[in-house]
């Protein structure tokens, strides 16, 4: 499991003096990108193939407050991927300085072809890289239906 440690900054707090929702999302995103970079799938590789990540949804489950003054560790696990590598899911756990699990974030997304502006299968070079990413013990092969498993669909204004 990949892990990254963060100091909780003053700007990460909300008016209740605990970590703000947006800080959880920022820490998860930073951890995911660090994971990708360490697995040779960073900005350079994305630019080379005109590819970028797009988030479909993020859910955060809060178990305990996180306050400033002690570091927080955020984990990153690949929990799912489609056969063609176009879709992915990650799980992030937040741990306090004593190793207690204080929050969990789940996210799903896909790789966007930045020229076509469409979700497309990854280039074979990138697909080969992600095949070797460490995976969670409950890893699944994602299908399009997983991206809407939450039951939310767009509804236009009548």
C-alpha cells in the first residue's frame, strides 16, 4: 500500500478548527499523483499521450476529526480498473499520528483523451504501466456500469 504523510496546515482547517472537506480531497489527489509519478505515470507520460485523469465521483467517510499539530498519513490503493485501462478506482485511508484510521475516501474516474475530449482506452504503453500497479486485495475489473453504481444520472431542466 502506498502512503504519504502530510502536515495539516492552517489553510487546511475550516471554521470548526478541524480539517476541511476540501483538504481531504486535496490530500487524496496529491497522494494519487505521487503514487502515479512513482510508478512512471506522471505528467510527462500523460502529456506524451495527450491523456489526463478525470474524476467521476469522490466519497469521503469521516470517522474522527483531524486537527492541526500532528501529521496525517494518507494511503492509496488501486481498487479497480477496466480491461482497456480507461476507467479506474482508488481507495484512500487517512491515519492519525497513532495509526488510527480516521477517514476513508473512495473515488472513480477515467482517462480523458485531451485532443478528442473523450474517455478512451489508454495508449498501449500506458496500459502496460498500469497493469503492474500494486492492487488492493479486493481489486475488481471495472465495467461501465460501475461508474453509475451510485444511481445518480443527469436530469436536464424541463
